[in-house]
């Protein structure tokens, strides 16, 4: 599973790429030395973990016993992020949050050093580009920027390194979907729309992200929607085996799906599958305010079964006059809904959605397609909010 920026290069507005000439050279070296080995990511990952575990043997316990199940998530995330050093505006806030999140591993400074050594060793072993001092230094520098930003983010936080998540309820919505209610101890502060990484006792050391579907509550209870993905290690266990009484571990909240409350703009939400969970959290938050903007929520999936939360959204729509829910299915199987993909339907329905905040959540492919189509339709980049670093 790779960590991918959701949008490709061309979707970013030009100012997002501004770096000084030295930075540009560094990025060029990183990309050109990595390009020849991109297809060998699995072999490189094996070498990376071998070096890491020999340089810092105590890090082995942080990873799953069977590394195959993990398919080199960390390694793939690393090489991807290193190549994004030319996008500091997006990378810095993400890495700071990631640093806070990594406190749950008990990561120490020497682990960061070991990881840097392992990363360079892996790329060096497989690249066809001559490994000169300049190439080596480019990788050292790019990695150090990331490591330092994460370490600064971690140091600048007095919240717990992780929370114990007591499962209090497991509600099966259908064969593939469950709503799981968890009581974090101590209480967890998060911003509606953020996500957290979780580890279940059924899948030790396999951390996955889930988005709270409610705004922070006085009693601290957090509700998660979990949907099984085909052959999914963790989602299957969460839906089929989780039971009240068990205890998860939760990492620090992350993510940047936000509503600009000062702008007082109306909102369009675009959610694919469990991407509806963070939208529910934002809606729940808005419902508790004195005044609400007008909110249009497009909830999309392949067919009616994918829209597992539609009956409850319909109920919310009836309760909140400011909320409009538009179901979207590819096969047109929801009566009164739209037929097509979210990427097609949303711009066709409202054009560029000027004067709206646009929130997008779902699979990386869905986000990529939707954001690209909205930019083409004339939506300004800074109107759109989505979490750009997701796993695929
Ligand atoms: C920011 C963020 C928030 C998330 N919020 C939620 C949430 O609230 N609820 C929720 O259920 N999930 C959520 N996810 C997805 C979740 O973190 C896991 O990736 C997902 O449950 C699959 O994990 P797994 O271990 O079951 O699958 P894996 O064993 O990791 O993967 C199994 C197979 O499924 C494919 N796959 C993995 N993820 C997906 C996917 N999302 N769609 C389609 N195919 C996939 C893989 O490529 C692989 O082939 C979120 C992900 C991110 C990045
Ligand atoms: C610049 C440094 C680092 C970056 C950019 C980074 C990035 C990431 C990211 C993005 C993930 C999530 C991967 C996913 O879910 O797809 C992850 C997971 C993880 N990271 Fe880090 N990390 C860094 C340093 C470290 C260090 C120093 C350690 C300790 C040895 C560490 C241990 C882990 C572990 C155990 C996981 C979960 C297991 C896994 O997903 O493979 N990371 N890291």
C-alpha cells in the first residue's frame, strides 16, 4: 500500500511549486535517482527493512510479525514523501501531524537516523543512477527536512502519545459495514473532519486510519463507520470480529478537512463510501451552532448498497432544513438520486460552486477524479479541502 498524494502534478496551481533553485536541483536529483527503481519497490522495501532492523533492532517490534501483510507501507510512504520536498505548503502541516501521531510508537531520535540510513541504502542498492556525493547529499537533506519537521511536530504537543479506545458498541449496518462506538481514555480533542489511526487487538501492529463520524461530545464517545474492503486485513476484522469490551489503541488526530467558519460560505460536501463519516462529523458540529450555512451533501457509490448511511442521512435532512442530501450511484439504483460518478455529477449539478467551501473525502481515486473535474469546471483550488496524503 503506497502513500499517495491524491492529485497529480498538473492539478496543482503553479504557486504550489515555488522552491528556490537549490531546492529545485535537490528535487530533480531525488526524482531522477528514484525513477529507475520505482518498479522495484518491493525488493527495495525488503532491503530497507533488513537494514533498518540491523541498525536499530528494537524497531522490529513496532512492525507486524508478518511483514507481507503490511506490504511495505512505511517504506512506500517514505519514498513518496521524500519526492514531495518541493511542496512544503502541504508537506509541513502533514509531517507535523504525522510526528505527533508517531509518538504512539515511542519513536526515538536514533530511530529517525536509522530510518534515514536504511532509506538511502535501499535506493542506492537498486538505482541505476551513479551514486555520487551530490546524490547522496540530496537524499540526506530531503530526509532530514522530513524527519526534523516530524520531530518538531512531536515535541510541540502535550496531548497523550496514544489513547486507549474502549469499544462500547458495535452496530452492524449490513454484511459489510459496522458503526463502532469507542470511548477514548483520556478524552480526545479533535477537529470535526479529522481522522485517527487505530490498532485493534485482532490485528496487532496493523494501524489503519478511521474518521470519527461525530463532533467531539461532552461524554467523549467517538463513532466510527467501518466498511470491509475486499481482502482487507483490518477492515474485515473490525466489522466481523470487534466486540464491546475490547480495547483499541488510537493515535493523535490528523487531517485538514476544514470549514472556513469566518467566511460564512455555504458548503458542498462530496463523499464516497465511508468518506461520509468525516462529513457527518462536520454536519454534527454545524447542527450545534446558532446559525448554519446551507449544506449540500453528495453521497456516492457504485450502487444502492454502497450508500449504507443514506437512510440516516435522509432522517437528518428531514430534521435540518439547511441540509440537502443528493445520492449518486453509478448504476442509477437509488430512486430520486443521480446516475454517474461523483466527479461527473457534482460539477454538472452546480458548475464551479462559486462562494462555497468544497469538502471531498473518499478513496484516493475518487478524490483525485473529483478534485480534477472541479478545477476544470472553474472551482478555485483554495475553495477545496481534502486530505491529500492517503493510502492506496
Ligand atoms: C484519511 C483516511 C480516512 C479513512 N477513514 C476510514 C473510515 O472512516 N472508515 C473506513 O472503513 N475506512 C477508512 N479509511 C480506510 C482505512 O484506513 C483502510 O485503508 C481500509 O479499511 C482498508 O484496510 P484493510 O487493512 O482492511 O485493507 P488492506 O489489507 O490494507 O488492503 C486490502 C486490499 O484492499 C485495497 N484497499 C485498501 N483500502 C481500500 C479502500 N479504501 N477502498 C478500496 N480498496 C482498498 C488494497 O489496495 C488491497 O488490495 C480511511 C483511510 C484514510 C487514508
Ligand atoms: C521522516 C520520517 C518518517 C516518515 C515520513 C514516516 C511516515 C509514515 C507514514 C506516512 C506511515 C503510514 C503509512 C500508511 O499507513 O500507509 C508510517 C507508518 C509507520 N511508521 Fe513512520 N515515518 C517516519 C519515521 C518513522 C520512524 C523513525 C519509525 C520508527 C522506527 C517509524 C515507524 C513506523 C511504523 C511502525 C509505522 C506503521 C507500520 C507501517 O505502516 O509500516 N516511522 N510512517
